[in-house]
C-alpha cells in the first residue's frame, strides 16, 4: 500500500493537494506549518474521527483541535494504491451530522464502490492493525521519549498478535492479577473471603432463627393456659360486681331521679336560649360594641377639652414668652483695661519696627515681627475681656411647647376619628348579630338590643350554672359505685377480683408481646428458606471462584509461555534489522547490538568488547537506538501479504546534529527502496 495524494479541510490544511511519490517523500514545513496535522489527517482518513471523545483538562479532542482554520466543514480525500488498484477514500461532514462521518471508498479508474472498505474497518483492512497499533508503529514522532524495555516488549507482543497496541502483555498480566486479587486477595480482602464471611453469617442467622422459632413455640404453648386464667378471673369479678351493685340500688335510684330532674330543667333552659355558638358570637360583638362606645366617649371628651382650652393654653405660652423678653434680659457694662491697651499699642509698634528692621535683634530678627504681633493680639484680647452680653436662661422652649400643643390637638382629632370609625364597625357587627338571634327587635334601637343581650347573658349564666349542677349530679351518680358503703367487705372483694383480672391479662399480654418481639427479630433476619437458598448460592459461588482462580492461573501461565515463545521468535529478527539500522545511523560506529528476551537493548562499538546499555549511551545515541528499534518493529510486524504499510515520520531528527541527520536520511533512503516513506521536517540538509 502507498499514499498517492491527500486533500482536505483539517486544522491548518486549507484544501491544498499534497502529492506523494514512491520511495522517500521529504516535505519541508516550518514550525506550526502542519506537520503533526498532516500525520493526524492521514490517520483520520484511514480510521475515522472519534466524535465521542470529549475535551479534557490537559488535552483537546480531535474534533476540537483540528477544526478547519479556513472555516469550512471538516472533510478530506485520500487517494492510495492497494492491491495494485487506485482507491479514493472520502470522509465528509454532512448537514447536521458530526464531523467526517460520511464515508465512501471507490476505485479511481472505474468509479465503482470498494465494498471491502467500510468507515469502521477501513484502516484495519488496509494496514492490518488497529488505530492504536498504527499510531504506535507506522507513525513515528521525533518528540517521543524512548520507550522502556517493558513498554517496547508489550507493544511488540500486542502488535504481532492482535495488531492492537492497547492490548499489551503487561496489561493482560496485570488484569489477571487484578482479577485474582479481587477474587482472593490477602487477608480478609477479595470476593472469596467475603463469600466465606457471608456464608458464616448466614449460618449464624439460620441458627438464630431456629432458636427464635423454638421460643415462639414455647410461648404459644403457654397462651391457652393464660387465657383460661383471664376467663376465670373475669367470671369471679363479674359475680363480685353484681353482689356489690345490689347493695347500692336505693342510692343509685335516688341519684338517677335527681339527675333526670336536673336534665329536664336544663333542657327547658336551653330551649329559651339561641344556639350557644351564635350567642357566643353575639356576646363577643356586644362586648366590642360597648368597648368601642367607651373609647369613643373618652376620645370625644379629650377632643372637647383640647378644643375648649387650646386658645387659652396658646395665649399662656405667648404671655410667658413676652414676660421673659421684657424682664430676663440684662447687659453688663463694657470694661476696657487701659494698661493692656497701652501694651498692645507698644507691641504693635515693635512689630512694625522689627519688620522694617530698624532695630536689630540679632539672630532672632526674622522671627521678632511674628512674636510681637502675637503678643499684641493677646494684649488686645485682654483689654476687652468682660464686655460680652449675658442673658438669663428661659423658663421653657416656647416653640417646642407650641409644637407639642399642636400635636396634642391633632392627636385628639385623629383619636376621635379612629374611635368613630371603630364604633361604626362595632355597631354594624353588633346589629348583625342581634338580627340573627332577635329579628323581632326594631332596627337601630341599640339600647333595647343591649338590654336584650343582657337578659340573654343572664339566662346563659343560669343555664351554665344548672349544667354544672347536672354534671355534679351525674358525677355523684357515677361515684356511688366507687365509694365504699356500709358493706366494705364486698367492695374489697370486688377490687381484689378486678386486680386478679388485670394481672391475668398482663401475664397473657406479656406472652403475646414476647411472641411479637421474637417474630419481629425473625422477620428482621429473614425467611429460613430464602436464607438457606442464599447460602446454597454462595456455596456455589465459592466453588465458582475456586474454578475461576484455577482458570486465571492457567491463563497467566499460558500468557507467559506465549510471551516467551513470541519473544524468542520475533526478537532475533528485530535484533538483526535494528543492528543493521544502528550501523547505518551511527556511520559504522556501533556495529553490534543485542536485544535480550526482556527487550532490553545494548550496543557495542566497533573493535570493542564492552556492551553499553541505554544508561551509558549519550542522548543522541539513545535516540538513534530508539529509531532503529521502531523501524525494525515496523518492518517485522507490519509487512504482511506482500503489502507494505507506508511509514510517516514527524521530525524524527529534531534532536539530531547534522552528521546524525545525514546518517538518518541515508537509512530512510535504504528503507524507501522497499516501502513508501513520508518524512515531515522543518530542517533542510
């Protein structure tokens, strides 16, 4: 297989056609020029774009990272030669679909559809490996760090057996160990230990359940005898009660007669009253109406008092203010001190003299004008101290008193208006309640209505008093049987039988409660059949775990043998090719290389008997060793059915000096004689 040309809208690729020839293709692109983008474009054209992958915190998905820079939908065409025929692969983005999901493959010469290639399996059919295997073999990135011996061995094993580098030998062994640890780990960990613990717990629960069932049977066997004791005690108590009742027939009949007469009187009084609920509402409305009248009268009296005395109180405040203005003000004589006046004048003259520097004062001459001026001002202030006007304190704040008086008047007016409104509402509610209980009363006659409500309240008071008397009689009637009469022995016997009945019932209830507690515990544990069935399933699972552990052990042994056989089969071929490649890359400096069974590689210089592992090699030589191994792996593991897979290299010589880069180009030319090689680089030789 070989690539012929590629064209697409993918990342920085803007639809320009890129042609590939047989052998070595060297594409010189600057940094950020699209080398890595072209490598990934070829991969996506073969294996498709994974649209289910989401952007991560440290890495973007392909659909985001390679969104076309020119704004067109993501698409691409790849023409290649496979099995002697030219095939054109197309991946387009349809309207309303995910990127690169419309796939087609057809022969370039006839236009017929190539049915062998599908959107899902196109890359695997053409290259023989999965997408991960292709990335790990045919795509070589110069920025990769050299793989460890274990990683290289795992990758070659997976590529050679399944074509998928994701299925690595170490991962498989680790997975088997993980399964084994999950089934039977150390200590109490692992499913096997958990199953054994569950079986032990179920066995304990079944034993506990059997004990509870035995206790329930014992308690249930005692219940009939306890119920028989209750029946006997109740019969004896009933006989004692009848004997006691016959002794108090006369008292009971008298109490019944008094209670009946009181009940008849109570019914007669109740007929004269309206329904108690309606009467209660009416009484509440009456109380509110009376309180509203009283509040209104108080507010009106206060308003009348304020209205009558407002002008008088205001005149008193004005008169008090006039008297204070005429009598309380006094002014003291103006006192002028002559000596301080003369001193102030002298200091002022000195300040002028010092300012004009007529009289020198030595070093203090610049400060003397300010000093004399301050002293002159102080002397002048002292001259007129004591000449200020003084006033007597007023007896009150006249403006504040006027404001208070006005507030009192407005408050009285507001309170009178509020009480009037409240009175009207209370009167309306009162009249409505009166119409409900006495519709015969004339409308608007509040005095008669109040008098009627007063009479009804008195009747209600009498009715309630009689009802309390009736209740007392009824209670007295009931207490007759509870009080000890002349025959105290009968009363005591009746009480003893009642106690015996209670004790028998308590004993029976204790049995039932014990049975209920045992059944509750048994229900909490579960049904015995279900527990036994679950224990049987766990026993079967235990046997299954033992079988799985044997299977895992056999699988691991088989995998280890297969790895050893593969290593022995593939390692010599890789070793031979890598040695040849290493010789070319190092210009015959390192002529021998040994790849051990654990895929640990060593090199030996020409005419030297010392083997050098990667730790003693320089950084450049380690990169050459890694490239030689990668190219050898591609040759051994990817060539099948006479179809070679093109190798795409993304700046493999980025860390090489000019001499190493020239040797690398020489090796690629040698490899290009057998397969197509595409080299993407930013450096020119």
